């Protein structure tokens, strides 16, 4: 469930400037639970070009991350998260952004369209 940093910033501004948020936890995410493959497909469509999606097992990704300088503890945490994603247990859709801000979170496609120039 990718989330736009703009939506995270809007929620953070509310939580930091209004009473009633201390001790509360919110699930911040976009309006869709997308797989990594689906995200790549959307980005490719927006950019109008082919992008190859290469699926790595969580342990392969962790090993490569460590080889590129990621601390082992961080790589292990990301490996755990990737395993949850693969098991379909991390694709939670929440209404927290909408409930807190009164505005629906932006989609991954919108995020891609707004930043397409950065990928050129």
C-alpha cells in the first residue's frame, strides 16, 4: 500500500498541531494495496516505456542489500517485511488519512504522474 509523502505530511501536520493525537497510532497508506509488480506496471504505463520487473526472494534481496552496505539489522527487518508482503499479510487499506484530513489519499498512479519527469 504505497503512500504519497504529501499525505504523510498532511497527517503529521495535524498530529503535531492539534490536540488528541498523543498516544494514537495511525496506518498511513494509499487507497490501493498494490504489489511491487503492479507498481512497476503503473510506472511503466505512466512513463510510456517498458520496465522489467525482477522478483527476488526476500532472503536474496536482504543479501544483496547487505552487499551494498545496508546494515544487517536493517536488511533483516526489510526481509521480514518482504515476507509479509509475499504472504499477502501487509496489504492493509486504512481510512486513517481520509478520516484525519477529510481528503482521500492520492493514488500511486497520481504520484507517478506528478513525478514522471524525475524518471526521465
